[in-house]
């Protein structure tokens, strides 16, 4: 089954750009085979930059790929912040993760429920309509965490 759009979280992006990451090869394989459009959020991009901060050159590779629009960076709107606050309360038993919750909010607005993530939290998160996320990253990665 081919997927045309999916949200991407920081984990697979960091794994792809950081050649020393345990999941680098898996991320490389994923990006070579996925033919759809990958969407992320500004909070995710910020998290990726922070996690890649050991090497400005690697950060710039990521920034240049954003500039080339290899990944669409979706901006949050004022109503998204209210929804994120509601999600933060709903999922108070999970560690609050602004980047993850931004993806949940944007997925609702874009009506895209495919996600590329290393986080098992996306097995728990649901949209307003109780719609579950479809994880596109290999499941063995999720279970090995």
C-alpha cells in the first residue's frame, strides 16, 4: 500500500542525518523507499536542530533539505495551541512533548493520520475523532526502543 502523505517526527529525522545513530540505516532505507510527501511541524524542526547540535554541518544539511522542501514544515495556528493544551491534559500520564502533540494537532487539521516516528506514544495518541495513527516506520524499531 502506498501512502501519499505522512507526518514525520524528530526521531527518524535525527537518525537519518546522524550517521552514528543506531537507527541510521533503517532511516536511510525508509527515505529511499517512501515516495509520498513528509510533513513536519516547527516544534519538530526545532527539536531536530537541538538534537543535531553537536555538528553545525549536519544541522545545515537538515536546514537545506527543509529549504528544498523535502519535508513540508506546517505552522501551528492559534486554534492549534488550544487543542495542544487539551491534548496535554488528556495525555497527562505521558511525558508532555510539544513536538509530538503538534503533530497530533496538525494531523487533525490536515486529516493525515500516517506517522513516521520512533515513539511508541503514537500508538496511544488519538485525534478528536478517536482516529488512530498508522505507524509507517518499521515496527521492530518501535519495539526495540
